[in-house]
């Protein structure tokens, strides 16, 4: 009964926001991995039951639209109240194995932005760092990575913090340098790379057949702002071409890796995404999208809430902001 009352209150939010269709905001959620069970080395990830809480709340309280539909309605000023689109970044295998069945259970569409170069056996540098930190012996760890040197390994949350710290040190290196450093970390820790962490081509095609949208996310997930012009153009265009060849269909939307303007991508990259033939590009700037939002710098909202009420309240704050703008 309490949940029903709360849901009714959330659904009635449009009345106290006093926002007409043309002033409504599209909230685009972004997720990454959805593991089957909790991972102590990735405590911010929503495992399957927690992710299902989000999806049920969206189905019960909000109006979930596909990304293409939502962006079209945003342009035309025809968005329904409490409009939400769901997106995933990078191309993790659990997007297909775990998230897709939950999405299908609640009949929700989603868009998946895939770094094409990691399909079929690839692994991103940050996941190698996490695996290295997961198994590194306690005490002094000689990382065999010059810029990292020797670090101290403890237990529990300290391992998580260490992984985050090491990822931060490597994140803005050139893509090949950070991958080589992550592999050295893995070897020095005596760890094995995670198996089948990214999607296969067959899984990606199955996502498409299930009615999900596929978007571009470069080839190798570099920090575009750190690349020369020709390299950035190649990453954006080649990633699109690879996906379109694999899927046999146009890939309309793009998401900037990491997605922070100025730090992770530049105005040059906005122009390159447009020149490559994408119709829209998404960032990780935390906001809802308005009708006048630049279609090549569309914001998205992340969420790690495990409480249904907190999750709904976080989303509703985005619509309330729209009324005040």
C-alpha cells in the first residue's frame, strides 16, 4: 500500500511541475555493467536484482521511450511527462546476458553504445586493473609499471580504493600505453584476464534482433581530447563503420568515451561526430535534455541508488530543474 501511494505521488509530479509538453525534459539514464551477483571489487555496479528494482520503478512510474523516439519527441516538443530513455556504455557481455532479460521482462527499450574494437574477446584496461588488484598479494606490490612503482595492498575496501587510484593514474595515458600498463599490472599480480567480459558479435546482433538500439562508442575507447585530429576522426568513423558492417544497419547515435566536455572530448570531436554521419551524440554531463539542448552534446544521468524511492526522487529532480530553467 505504501509503495502504491508513493508511486501515485511520483506519477502526479507533472501536475506540480507545471511543465507543458514543449518544456519537458528527457532524462537519459546510463549504465555500464550489470553483473549477476554483487562484485566486491565493483561495489558501485548494480547487480541483477538491484537493476531489476530500477527497471520495475521505470515501468511503474515513468514513461520509458527508446532513445530515437525520445530524441525525436524532444525535438518536436511532444515528450510525455516523466520521459526516460535507458542507455548502456562500452559493450559488456552482461548487458546481453543479464540486463537484456530484465529489460524484456518489463518490456523496456534501451540503447547500447559499443566500443567495437573490444568485441569478441577484448578487455578494457580498467577491468584488467581491477582483476590485478583483486588477486594481488597483501603487502608491498611491485607493479612493474614505472609511473606506479610499488604500492601497498590491504584487504576489503582498501583494495577497491587502490584499483580506483591506479585506474586514475592510467586513464589519461594514450590508449596503447594504458593497455600495456594494465597488462603489466595483471602479470605482476599473477592474475588472469577476465573471461568473456565484453560481448561477442553474435551477442550484439542478438541485442539488435531483440529490438534494442546500437550506438557508436569509438573503436578502442580512447580519451578523444588526447588524440591528434586524424586519430580522433579514425576512432569515431571506424567504430561506426565496424558496427554498421557487423549489424547490416545504420548506427545513428554516438556516445563520447568518458563523456566530460573539455576533459574527455573537445569541440573538434563534436564536429567529427557530426561529420561521421551520426544524428546525435551523448555526454556524461549530469542533467536532463531540453528541447534547445545541442543534439551533439546531450546530457545523461547516472544512478547507483539501491532504494526505489531514492532512485525515483533522483530522476524527478531533473524534471523539477526543467521547470525552474
